[in-house]
C-alpha cells in the first residue's frame, strides 16, 4: 500500500508558505498534514506529487495499491473509514475537487505521465466531515480543531510524564500531556479552553502563563514570563517569548523576546526581532484583505483578525511593526522604523523606506549561519530550491526593473 499526497491549485493559494514545501508538509495542530496521514495509516513513509523543483527532495513512489490523497486535506474518522473501504477505480470528490483516489500501478503511471486512464467512478463526499486548508489564514483558523484531533490521536491510551508541583494547573488535568524529557517549572497551565501538549525535550521556563489549546512540539522552548493564548502551535525547535495568540510557527523559528504576534503563520528558519509587534485588528474593525499570489491582488479573507503570514528564512529587526494582514515572502530581511508595506516580495531587503534585493550570496550566507546554529546543514537540495524561488519571484521585485533614479 502506498500513500501519495498531491498538490493541486490550492498550492498557489497557500503561497508563500508553499514556495518551499508541498502542501502536506504544512503543520496544522501538533502534526504536519503528512504526519497525520502517516499516523492514521500506520505507515513509515509517504510519497509526494508536487512542483518539479521540489521533487528531488520530496520524491514520488508508488506500487500495486496507491491511495492518491489531496495534500490539503486532514484525516478524520469518517473520511478514513470511507478510504479503507475504497475499491480500485474509485475517487472521492467534494464539488469538482479530488479528495482521494485508489489506483493500481498501471493507472498511476498513466496519471503521472498525463495520459488518459480508465474511467473512474466519482463519489461525492460533501457530507463527510474533515479539515482542509485552502488559504494561509486557514492554518491558524483551523488550528484549535487540529490540535484537539492530534491530541487525542497522540495521547489516547498513554500516560503523561509527571508534572512538577511548582506549576499551577487550571481546568482538567487529563487535558495536559507531557512527553518524556519535557521540563515545565513555575508555570500556570490553563486547560479549561483546550488541551496542552508538551513534546519531547520541550521546555517552559518559570513565570509563563499558558492557555490551551497549545501544541509544543519536540525541543521547543517557551522563555521566562511568556504569555500564550490558544490556539497556538510551536513547531519543533521553535523558541518564543513575549505575547502570542492563535499563531502557528512551523519549525526552527525564533521569537525570543517581548512583542506581540497574533492570528499569524510563521514559516521555518524565521527570526522575529525584539519588541516586534504585528497588528491583527484594523482600527476601524473592518474585514482584513491579504495579498494573493494566485490573483496578483489583495483578496478578502472574511476575517476581522489576521496578523502576518511569513515565508521561510525571513527575518525582521528589533521594533519592527507589521500592519494588519501583512504577507512576507521567502528569504526577506526587514528592518527600520515605520510600517513596511502589506506585501513584501521574496528576497526583499529593507523596510518602510523602501526595498532593494537581498543578494543571493548574502542571503545564502545568512541561511547557512542560522541553520548551523541548530546543527542542520544547508544542503544542495535546499540551495537549489532557494535558488529557484529567487529566480521565480523576481517578477514581484518591481524595483529591480524600476530602480530609483
């Protein structure tokens, strides 16, 4: 049995988060979408159908029995039960969008070579409940529900590591789960409004105030006196301080000091400078619009609260101010006083006073230094991906074609 997670047009709607990864590698809740399917199928590996420049790192594999699953879809009991009953040549649809198909080896080969395959029976599963991300803001909007589902999946039938009596626990104690090696001292943990999951070797330092739902992944760190509101996820090796609300940090990113960030998604290898603040509510309480790469314009989100969407390897200096609904691309370096524009293209260098291009060699040196601090190599595959993104996003750096006189 082979599980193959595919990207479709939703991938473009989720940019800049999906410049550097397939959709299924996004973390929503405790686990990435890929990790959720691995757990449900009890599979060690999954394969991908993704962009050509990502395919060397995220490879395709298939066999005699292939479940081809939409990478923006998260498993649920109802959906998984239907999938396990599928026959070959069946496909589940929601509207016109493919959710999952079961194909044999010959059919799958025709699919990846864009050839006609035998007629497939399409079944509408409109009434089946499951979570699905379509836009960047769905990552934080669905995060509470995803944390709850992952918490049940990961903790069912297991016993939590003991919690020190230096902590103050509010709400049901069975909604707090600590993995082995986690350290929590002198912290207020309030699980009244949602579960709190603390991963392996994770640390919450003294004086912190935590309200669920919260997902702390392995080796993540909450620094002294931090205030975290639900529904928040700290991916593996993420370090945070200050005040955080309903924000998803993918992995290896830092917000180590005071400052507020809320209703936001932060990619991998990002650094948020001290006293940086992101507005998540407009002064007139109106609906927030967000830059869409697919539409090449700002689109309505339907939300009153929306902060910043930041792609991988982007960083901002101390006292940076992000306006409501700001989209930051990949590999940016943002600094200076004032509010930078609401859409910052990838590899931008500057701030409110204007941008130039973060030159590729300097950007790569910065990426490598940060990754070395965590003993992670900036390898050939990553370099080629970041080079391709640099080239593909040049069209958005309009100053390159219209330099200041």
